[in-house]
C-alpha cells in the first residue's frame, strides 16, 4: 500500500515494452501481457464459501441499494474523509495511509487516538437509519513489521531480515503477534504480507521481500497468513485475528531496472515460476484479500489486467476473497483517472483504494453501474466477495474482546518474540576472532546508528519513509547500544557510547553501528549499490579506530545487500543486521558472549539475498547466467570457525556521483554531481554549521546589487517526487535580513520567499513542497537547477543543508 504522501500520479509511468523473440522479419513482436490460466498453478480458498455465509450475504444484498453496493467497492483514507461523510457515501472501507494521523491527534500517536478513530468511523457505519443497511467497515493499515504506525508497538525485523532466519514458524508467530496488536487498536485489516520476489536490489521496496529465492517466499507465505488470520475457518476478530492482504499481485519485484511501479518485462514462465510463488500457498492458507500491484506486465498495468486478476487469480487459483487496489493505482490505467475507472472493476478489482479520490470514484462508479458500463453481475460479484470476507472475519458480530487492550501493544511477550527474531536474522560475514566479545570487557559502541531506534527500525515506521523519528517516539523499544550496555553490565563489563569514536581510555573493542538511512519506495530507489558513495563517513570511522589499534566489529543496518568492500576490509568482524526493529538487545544476545568468551547464542542467519562483489551487480540472483556474488545465497558464518576474507577490491565499478539525485548541500560542500554556478556576484564563505565546524556556507549579496546564487547539475525528472509530495528542505540562518525582495526557485518555478528570510539569528529548517514550484511554473520533468536564490543586497544568509525530504512538518508554500 502507499501513504498519502506517496502516490497521486495522474499518468502511468512510461516504461517501454520488451522485445519478444525475433520473428522472420526484422521487426520484433511485443511480448504478450495476456496470461494463459492453464499454465498456472492451482490453489483454492478453503472454507470461504459455505451455504450459511452465502445465504446471509444474499439476504443482505437483497436489501441494499445500488448506492450501498457501489460504496462497498470504494476505500478512502482517513486523512481525506470524516466519519459523518459515511452517511452520504456508504463506503465499505477506510485505511490509514503511512502518514495519516488519527482524528484530532498527531501522526505519531499511541493506542488511544487510533482506537477512538476506528470507533468513530465504525459508529457511523453501523447507525440504524431508515433505508440504510448497516454494514461494518473494514479498517486497513500497513502493519508490515508489526503494527508499525502505533507509538509503543512492537517492531519486528523487516522482511529482508526475516528471510535470513529461514524459519516459517517464526513468521507464523510474528503474524499472530502483529494481528493482536492491530486488533487492539480497533483495526481489522493488515496490508501484508508482501510476497514480492525482488530481482533488482536497486528497488526501494526490496526490503519488503523475504528473498530473491521464490522457494523462501513460498515457504513463508502461508505461515504469515495463518499467523495474521488464524487457521482457515477459525480466525476472527473476536479471537485476535485480522484480515491479511497478500501483495502486490503480480510481478512488483521483477520490474525492469528495479523501477518502482515499473514494467516487469518477463515471460509468462518467469512470472509464474518466480513472481507467483507465494500466492498459491497464501490462497491455500485462506488469505481473505489480495492487493493488486502498481506495476505492469509487459506494458499492461496490473490494475487493468483481466487475464491475471480474473482468469488466473480468481479462476485458476481459486481465490474466493476480494481484490483491493493500491493507492490510486487504478488511475494509472490508460483511459482512467484517479476519479473515474470502470475498467479496473471490469478487469476484476473488487475494491478501489481511492484515498483522496473516493468521492469522484463513488460518483463515476455509480454512474457506470447505472448505464451498464460495469455490468450488474460484476457489481454483485465484487460486493458478494467483500461481504463474504467481512462475515468470515466476524465483523457483523459486535463483540471486540481484543479491542482497547493497550497492554497487548508492545507486550513483554511480543518484545521477546521480536528479540528472538533479531538474533535469528543476523548474518555473520566476517570474523577474525574478535567475536564473541567477553562479557567482562570494556568496549565502546560507536557509529551514528548505535543509539537510534528509528535508524534500526527502517521505513514504514510511524511514517511512510520512517524519517523524523526520535528515541522518544519508541517508549517500549531498546536501541542497539542500550541492549549491548545492559548485557555488558550484567556480565561485569562496560559499554561506552561514543558516536564519533572518540575515547580517553582505549577500549578492548569497538562495535560500530552504521548503515542505510530509513526509506521506503522512491527515496529508497538507487542507481548504485555502493554504500555511502562519495561520502564514506562510516569507513573513515572504521579506519580511525583500526589505526588506533582498536579491534572493530561492524554492525551494518540495511534493507538489502550493498557493496561494502572497503568497510569489510576495515573491519575485524562484519555482521549484516538488516533493519532489526525495536529490539536492539537481540544484537547483543549474539555478539556478546560470557565472561570466558564463550558464545551465549550462535549466529544462525543465512543470506536470503546474494551479496554483490561490485556496486553494479544490480540483478544478482542465484541460477541466472553470470552469477558471481561476493557472498552467495545461503551464506552465513557461525562461531564454529573463524570467517576470514582476503583483501577485497575497493573499486566499485560505478560512478559514485550517479547515486545522488536529492542532496544538494551538506556538511560544508555541494556533493557531486551538483555544483555552484560560477557566474554569480554572491560571495561564498565557509562558516560553522549548527552541528559541524565549517559545516555551512555563508552567502552574501553586495549592497545595492541584484544577484542570484544557483546550484546546478544534471537534468532531473522530479515528476514522481512532486506527485509524492516531496519537499525542498533547507536548513539556514539569516545573518542580515534582505533589503528587498527575495525569490526562491527550482526548475524554473519561482516563489516570493521574502517571508522566509525576514528574521535572523537562529538556525531553522523550512520545507517547500515541490508542488509549490510546479504551481509557479516549474517543469518538473527537466530540472537542471534544484536551488536558486535571488535577492538585492545587502543580504547575508548561511546555509547548512539543502535536500529533498519527505517529512511534511513545517511545510510552507510562500507567495
């Protein structure tokens, strides 16, 4: 699913169709996007259809108006609908997108406001009114690694980590815990599990997949469905289970070049053999819903592919639940808009996720039903499927024994399970003998992620991208440093936190925690797999400690394998910890031994993704031609023997500057491929930033003269970023207020920014939506200058940071 700040795309991504085998002429034929159901595996939804349930649904439908039937087929986001709207628009479902707040409360809220929100919507839906058939809503949320929108919830490792455990029973138990914490907030539908089989690690959603290996995904699919929903026919909201949503059907992990929402240019055999692997076991386990993918197959959008949605999924695979769309995904079908798309229902979609377009979708779908564009048989089939699921989930029974039990959220039992999962997902890639660390040693814990729960939790954590979080937002969690310190203290040793690696007394060893920043799709999309290309801060820290004779253990946080050869060379031990979630103590359980240096718990994690030898090995999947990884699928060391490596090549194979499309100024310099224009009368001088010596630049305009300072670089297409509500974020301090007008520009779109620079003295951060620049004339498809500031002097401002950002706090469009 997508968050409100993600996708309001008006048009489909332009992705060319692949070429099929050469014909007898020189013109290649386009690959087919029509599936042949007989080639696909069979499955069957167990127990969803029975005489009693169908009779109940038939009776309900007999009393429903056409408006009420159409309403069941529309889902709105709570940021764009009020409970009282349901009296006029009898919708079947609401969702809370990744950055949607509960009613009257902040985005980052504990159980109480979320419970009040779910109850407010439910109360209106179930009102007894003349001519109204009261049908309970389904309330959906992206509970993808625990109920991750809720402050205080247990956060499990992300799926790319869980794949390394190779433990289906662990997955089942995590699903059950997630269901309980979701049901406790009044929510009855979790948008998971993701059954993508990522084939290109540049994809920003690669960490949502369990593995590049379809066998791993196949082994986990049914287990997670059973955990969330219970065994078929037994799991209801009354016993702490919620509806699952197997997603994203189909091929989202196989798009060309790892482009999110792109085109899977693959044969039908590949689509079946690799990308459909998780769906038959998910259906056989009883998944109540399936979510359609944003992506295309050989040029045809999945939201409009009848051969796959209807003929394969509902036909050959015997799926008797309902298919829900993704965030305005229907609007990407040619001929459709976010507000109008009969084609998606005719293709087999049963419920359109129309988060902010729900009114338009309701009206146009109703009109299409009345004029026959959508046949009444298709309307009735969709509504029957939706009501069947609601009945089987127990939503017509008002009892909610798990609802409102805040002690379930972040419970000690769930946290213990998450800690177990962390320990089981750690993968040892190098160990020259420094591990395990003796419990009575005196060690240092360093690195910018050592004491940062948000960093270890990753994306889809309290917000879509997982940014803007502090440790205070995680009252039930433990950072990696805190877990290590607790363990060391219990063993008679000590652990000192020093993010930058400084010390007065030389430690016996240093554990350095570093890695990727949190991200989701889009911001997580990469153009190189090199870690910190062109700005290797973590490597500098490792080398500094090594030069001082301190044994170094690297704990690497990431959502995917990355090219880290230099960091591996600079480490005595290297552990892939992925995004482990809220329980940092699970790292200590494996890394810290007893006082004699004997392991308390061994490494059991094995790679479920192949690890690259160069930064350009984007599609590195076992069994494919030219497979040549640094660490093959299934690699993982243990304490049984040392895990040594030869000196690795430190040539990445990819131009580091290609990676940067969003950072324009940081830590005192403009990172490549961007640079300051040289034709400006504005003078530049290095000054201290808010946190770093000479970490900012002072820009001074000469008195009485109009001048412009610009940062330029390669031409960027920021269409997706604009539609996803990203912002230009600037951290600055006004040192001398301008004498006249000030204009801020991006891509030719200029806004009057005088109000942003009227007062000085303190460092502050402003965020201007990219849409603001588009509304003022910017061509977002051709942005060659992501920052331009024009003024008449005298005017002096210091800038410490300039980048694209997703956190909407403080956003303003000046005029």
